[in-house]
């Protein structure tokens, strides 16, 4: 029976790379994306700490771009939940309480477990094969020592977003992006990555999805997200909120 699920005909990641490569390199959007990407990296790597005020005129000078481009980039970071802007105060890196982080982890877990159930039941072989390749690349990056320490957390986030994107339900990806991005603002992710993980950690997850058993995929994602808890028994609720795969 032909599969008419909404994500069965979605193009694979990178399908429009050729078109993007043809765009002029100095477009407003390209400059805005560069500023956005560099600020996102600085925030998630900890170069900009929670609560730090991002002064627009300083950013204009740093990047050599117009104020409108900086405003566009900060707006995107605001949509990600990484910064907040208040009238008469300006823009600062978001500060989150332990309770908020814990609540958002519960939401993230619910989304991620639902995502793998959907993929196990409806994902096409083509899409799952692409996700397995992505998992291999991610695991290889995480297993490599040295290099740019800001790169692994963003690659890791993008992999989990690709899982959600593959379902074809944009709300799942959008909500997951916001909660996962905000999680990178704390030391939790870095601490968790110091715990030894299996060399094929993310490949194991995708292979479980490929078995086409939604319940088994759900259990695997639960174990994936709580891997650090099992390695550190008796973790506090704050640490539990920082469990990450």
C-alpha cells in the first residue's frame, strides 16, 4: 500500500544546496545568517555567558555590517530562545532557572520519543538511510579529540532536529529546536560529553528506528536521553534535567 504520510515525499537534507550555492555571497540574508551563526556559536559555547548584554553598536563594529542586519540576526536568536530583548534595556543572553530547564527537558523528551515512534512506523527507507549516514558522521565527530569545541554541540543538535524534520511536522522541529538550543546555555552538555559514550551511540538509535518497532524505538530514545543518568546514579533533579544524547 502506498504511503501517503506527509513526510514520505519530503526532499532529503541538502536537496537545495545547489540553489543556495548560486546566491550572491553579499546578500542581506547571507550577511544576516553569518552574524546569526557566529553569535549562536558564541552563545552556545559559553563565550557569551547567560545575562550578558549584547550591545548592537558593538556588534555592528565587530561584524562590519549594518544595524538592520544585526537586528535581523538578534531576532532569529530570540526566536531560538537564546536571547531576550526588553524595551529600554536592550538584548541579553537568556538566563534560565533550574526549574525552567527541568520543565523544558521533560517537553524535549516527550517530543523526541514521539518523533522516533513516528519514524519507526512511517519513515521511508531512503530517509532512514540518510539519517543513519548522519549518525555515523556525528559519532565520528564526537569521537575525535581536539578541534573546535563549539562544533560538536551544534552538530549534535542538528542531528536531533533532522530526526524531527524527517517526520514532516514542523511544530515538532520548531519546539525541539527552542528547548534544545536553550539547554546548550548551561554546562550540562559539556559535562555529559565527558562521560564515555559508545562509539556508535547515535547509530544505535537510528538502527533501532529501522527495526520498525515504535515501542522499541521509544524505549531506545528514552535510554539515549537518560544515558548520563545511568552512568551517574543518584543524580540530582538539576542534573537529570541536563541528561542529553
